[in-house]
C-alpha cells in the first residue's frame, strides 16, 4: 500500500468519525441540480456554488465537456432521481485549452508507444466561451434530454473564485 | 434566471469573498492523485479522502465507471500534470446497482419517446465489488495507461463515511 493511500485511509477514519447525520441522507439530490464541470484540482464544485452534501449530482471530466458519458450520467440523474436543472461550468486556465486533438494524440503516442491516442476524441477546448455554448447546446438539443430540464452555462474564474453566467441563447 | 441559479450566484459571491490564497494554486495537483468516483450527491470525494483544494483531480460519472470518457480524462490528467496514482471509488446504495442496460433503455424510451436509449451502454452495476475490480482492471490494462501509474479500488460506505480498499489483484 502506497504512502498516499495510507494517508487517505487514515484521514478517512477521521472523516467517518465526524460523519454525523450525513449517513441518513437519501439518494435524491435535495436541490434537484446536476453540475457538469472539469476535473481540475482547484475546483470545489459544491462549495463554490454554496451547495451542501446531498444537494446536487456532480459530473466531472477533463474540461467539463458534454461527452456521451456525461450525457449518460445526466440522463440517469434525471430519470432516477429527477434532477431538472443542469449547470455546465467550465473555467479559466483549463489545461486542455491550449491543446488540439492532434497534439494530444501525439503526446499520448510518444509516451505510450501506441497509436490508440489517434482514435480518441480528446475534446480539447479552442475557445473558452464557445465550448460552454457548444456543450449547453448539445445537452439542450440531445434527444435524451427531457423537456422539463433547463441547461445553463457558466465560466468559473480560477483566480478569483467567481462564477459568471454565459449567455447561451 | 431560476431561483436555484440566483441562490447559487449569491452564495458564490460569498465564496469568492473568502477565497484567500486559493487563487494562487497552480494547475498541478499537489498529491499527484486522480480519483474516479460516482456523481452521487452524498459523496464528497476530497473531504472523505482528507484531500484539500488543489490536491487531486476528480473525475465523476454515474457509477464512477471506467468509461472511455473517464479514460480520456485520466490520460490527460497523467500526460498534462503527471497524476500517477488513480483511485476508483464506488459506493454502497448506488442508484445504478439495481438497473440493467435493458431497464434503463426502457425507462429512457418511455419517458422520451425516442429509441436513442437503446444505443447507449448505460454501464449499470450488477455486482458492487465486481464492478470495482472490472474498472480497475480496465484502467490497468488499457494501452493508454502508462506503466508508472498505480490503480487501486475502493468501496465507500454511504452510511458510515468509511472507505475500504478492495483487493483487485
């Protein structure tokens, strides 16, 4: 067992000791919100939105992109527990902003001695605002997105902690 | 603008006011960890593992499954900022545990009057422990996963807050 994992399990024991009433929370997100955002280590999706444990589903991937898997997750979220307000949150200083599909395939290819990277759509970001609009549009237009769901887009400023809504109409 | 979004933006202003030094954090996760876990609203991935802001990449989807998109994210995480310890964390009481691909396609089909759901692999979970082993194995064996990455699997108990490692060897 690695040092990292030993540390995590020790910290988790402390966490569980102070768990309190959280163990009684039900499966349904109290605020009926689902957030799609980036995996970036600096983003605290619940805290930055003033949400508490049990309030919202959080879907995260590289870039916070509306990938097929994000759609799978959001549709399950709606059908199983009724989230009907989906927020797409991208952020400033995202690692995939200065990449292209080709560059990422090259990086993967060089490092791994495999051409598998050529067959992946890396969903890199060229224009920060456009990617939000594209992803909101994809979610809104997707045949599996129900009519009662609203989808809106936001940019999160990694240096100030501020969230701003982006006009996606 | 919905009431939910008004509330979120108001809470975010408070959050940003107390942002402090977090705005100076760099893009590289301090602990070189990436966690793949479920979108469930009751899971607080960083807190349950004793991690702080900026410590780890967090990838989340329905079930915490090692989907193609999770692999895209984890590979970017490794190539761009060097995370080399990947943790797969599934949990008790997961919403997709009692579903099958067929049932989820039916639910989606009934609700949306579209057959699109038939073409989605919903990545439902039949056996809680087996799904962890399958996902750890997929990540370990994937051609794009570099040799210096370790992948381990955990089950998180939603009622006690306790994390336990699952033997995936």
